[in-house]
């Protein structure tokens, strides 16, 4: 269907005025992009997008990602006019406490918002993940059940950010032809014209990424936009970039100027824009013809969903299809998940990265939604699923992903896969390079997405590669992110607990910090179940309440255990505690935490900076960790040099015991 010129023009004017009204009422806002992209938004939501406002979570809907999240009033206006649950009173509350119209779009807050955007480039990366998930799931279920596109609106800022370059390169390599990106090429950033800092040939860059590129010289021309979209929809061999030359802040007194980007309008600016648009209605009043303009396309979406439901019921007559659909889209797990883990009891010394790889492969068959890979470190991260195909251009039935050296995009793509639904993504790199993907880790936590971030080579015991590759502050940095659980297992059985939690958690991501070097198996009962509480007693005090508690994580737990046992054999009373996940432990009730940590002095040992475990360190306790960046040497030598040995832990404990 195609809107009449009059209907489309009225819809675009309505979007502009709603934006003006919202920014004026809030006294702040980014009006420039919504005013500049009103025609594009009207074509997409009024004619193109396959969606049903009555069912925003319909699995086979098209996805629309506003990567330039600062232009949120464009999306809110489009959702409002399309009939989503976003009434006028919510537009009036733009950027106010508790509203469904926050300053940047937030998934889970506003119906119809597919991802949380604002940090530029992240939405672009998410969209690549969504488009990839669509291809993978279509390969499993066929186009009868999975057949949709991902549309993106990106700004100059999005395409300047490195994450978009990484993600675009990967999308081109994989040939994600159902990804269509609109580049709002208005030539303006906050500081002024893009010529101040940006002179590259963006179309040539994307052609080099193996994208199809079209240029719409007048991004306000609906017919030109329609033609470009139609062309993109007919070619699914490559992803598409549609360059739309637009005027930022179109219709306002500052159209085409840098100040239009974050133009909060003000009452004078708002009135001047209304006058220029020949608008005499009250603020937030929508003309009847505009309120119904997008309804035919919404009705088309409802019909498409109804037909899809029929196809789904037919397909689910095959019990294998029904079961697989339930397992993937329902994110169901075997009731006996823990029993399917490898039996690590009494195992030989083993690196926790190796244990992680064994867990992944043991669960691959029973958790078919598991999909992921590494940033060019699969052999080191132990993330490859054995006997499973690699995902490649034109071949999406596999489960192993190779991201190349693109950590930032890898995180954004993983978030997009999780947001799409139907798959359980995990991604991996060295712990020190978690810094390269911190923005998507933070956003996964904010969006409550169940992504597993696997980080190996978790400490100075990387060894000879030296301080550039030896993480010391990364544990503390990850623990600082709200809603992220950071697990640092002390042996293979704690790894099994960490993966159990990673798979069962639905309201946020999990980071696993794993060793390069072998660790001995901890000799204690029911480690897997006790570790799931985040912290537990590994060695009991010789008698009664302990005189000292030695607390450790990861590779240092072995030394806490050995030291405690040695001291107990000497007639002391010392407890050893492992805290594989500080966040989970601190979430336990006070009684449990006190039963584990006790009231005695504590010796806290971790091969990282003190900030990481500061919440379990009190005045008078002793912390032994790192206050520098490490150095290059074999890991055994580093243990001696920095005092991460049983002998040194014993010496420190004896000092505390007097």
C-alpha cells in the first residue's frame, strides 16, 4: 500500500509538531533528527514495516532500530500514530520521571522499542545481530515461520563510531541481505558541520564492506525513498545502505544548523516552527486524518500475523518442530540441566577455560539455542562447539560464529541476537579486552539481556605476554556494572555452577572470568550447588568459630584452601571461603553471608586490585592483591614474585593470627 501525497505530508507534519510540542514541554530534547526524518519515518511505518501494534512481540515482525536514539521523539510519534500503547499523555511526559517516553528509547519501557539506543553505533551493532538471528532461525524453521527484515535509522555519529564499522564489516562478510540501513546524511553534528572532522566517502566505505549502496539526494521525497526501499527488498545477497540527504531540523528556525541537533525549541522556537508548518491545533492534538493514516499498514500487519499464526499451528503439528520452537523461543532448559554437566569430581588439574569448553559441548545438544563464538581466539577461549557447522555467508544452519578481531561489534551483535529472541548467545575474548566491549556489556545489563560473556586469561597468570595482556582492574570494572554477574570460578565444578547460572538467568548477563593455567580440583562436598549462592565455605575451621577467615576467588582459592588446612593441622582454627560471584553472594540474606564470612579477621586474596572485593573487606582485615600492571614472565614465576603462593598466604595469615 502507498499513502496518498496528502496523507503522507500530513503525517510528516504531525510528527514534526508532536516533536516540537514534546521538546517545548520538557524544555529539552533533540528535535533535529525527528524534524529531518519525518517523511522517512512515515513511509516506513505507514507503508513498509510488517508489524502489529496489538502484538509488539510477534516473532516474525520486522524490526526497526533507531540507532540514533537521541531522536527518540521520531520513534515515539511513529508508535503513537501506529496505535501502539503509547497514548498522548505519555508524549506529554517526554523525558519525565516514570514515563514511557524517556530521553532515549529503552526496550521494555516502551511498547514497540526493539532495543535501548543512545550510545551511538550500538543500535547499529544490535541490528546486525537481529538480522543474523533472523537468518539463523529461518535456516532452522524455514521462511514459513521466520521471514522478516531489520530496518535501521543511523546518523553521522553512528557511522563515525568504530563499533558501526566493525559491525558493518561483519554484516557484509556474512551477506545479511535483509538488513536495510538508512543513513541520515544531514551534514551536521553537535559541534558544527561534519566537514570539521569527517570527510570520508561513506558510500565507498560501505561498498568496500560489500554492501549495496543507494543515494537518495532528496531524503524528504517519499517517491525516492520508496524506490530505494523497493530496490533493497529485491536483493538479499548483500546488506543495504540507503544514504538519505536530509535537512536537520526541517521546518524550524534553525533548520540546517548545528544548533538544530539538540534544539530544545523554547516557546518562541516552537511557535515559529508551528507557524512555518501552518499548524493551528492545540499542543499534542492530532488531526483525525493523521491519526488514521498508518492504520491500514497496521491492519496489514495484523492480517500477516494472523496468517503466520495459522502457518505456525500447521508447522507445529510436527512434534519435533513444536518442541524445537518451544526450546528456542521459550528459552526452556532441561529440568536435569545440572545432571547433564560433565562430572568434574576428583578431576585432574584443569584450566577453567578448558572446563568451560567441556561444559559447552556437553550441553550443546540439550540446549539447541546456544550459539556463539570468539573474537579470533576460539582455540584459546575454548568456545567452539564440536561437530557443529560454522555460520557463513549463505549458510546459516550452524552454531559456531567467528567474529574476527571485532570485540566491540561482537558485544553489540550478541545483544541483538538476544533481543531478537530464539537464541542464547555467548561471546568470548581475553579478559583484558573486555574493555573493548564494555559499552555493550553495560547495555546488556541495562536491557536485562541474558548474554554470556566469556573471558579467559583472567589475571597476571597470562604470563609471558606481559602487562598489556594481564588484567588487574577488569574484575573490579565488571563488578561495578549494575545487574552484571561476574563469575570467577576456582575449579571445574565452580565452572559448572557458573554456566548453570548463565543459562538459567533471564534478567541480565553473566561474565565468566576463566584461567589460562591449570587449577587443582577443590576437595569439598556439593560445590556446584553451594557455589550457586555466590560464596561458600570450602574448608571449615578446626573447631568452633574461626580465628581467621581466608577469602579468595578463582585461581587463588587453591592457596586459601591449602593455607587453611595447614593452619588447622597446627592447632589453629581457620576457615577458607570461595566467592566465585560477589554479586550473587551479596544478594544472599544477611544470615547466610554472616555464616560464611563470620566475625573473625579476614585475609582476602585476589590477583586483582583491591576495589574488586572491597565490599567484604573491613577495617583491620588484610587484602593481598595487585597494585600495578604485572610483568612479563612465566606464570609460576609471577606467582612467586607477586606472592600468590600457598607459602605467602600462610605467612600473611600467621601475621594476622599474631
